C-alpha cells in the first residue's frame, strides 16, 4: 500500500512497475496493490521491452486507486 505521497516534481506517482502478459493473472510482477491520497498518479505501468507481445497488449491487475490527484493508473 502507498498512501499520502506528496508532490515531488514531474510524474509524482505511488508505484512504477512493468506490465504482465495479457491474461497471465498468476503473475506476481504487479498485483494486490493500493494507492491512495497521491499528489499525482496512483501507478504508472511500463512496457517491458523483453516481452515479445508488448506491442499488442499490456496489462496490470488487482490494483485499487482512490483519492489521487491525477489518474489512478496510466501506461506508456
């Protein structure tokens, strides 16, 4: 859980993480996380260049975001 992250500059965020393969809900890369009261994004999910299908679909799951100043979750 991430809570009460104050603004630190560009792209203030609670979490930054790589995506998991689409449909792979057993992945432990990024799951069961909560971000609240962040002065920016709850999470930013990045493409993992080593994954062969990252141009088709990227995914993050089991995430809750609330009371964040910007979007709860975004991807690049």
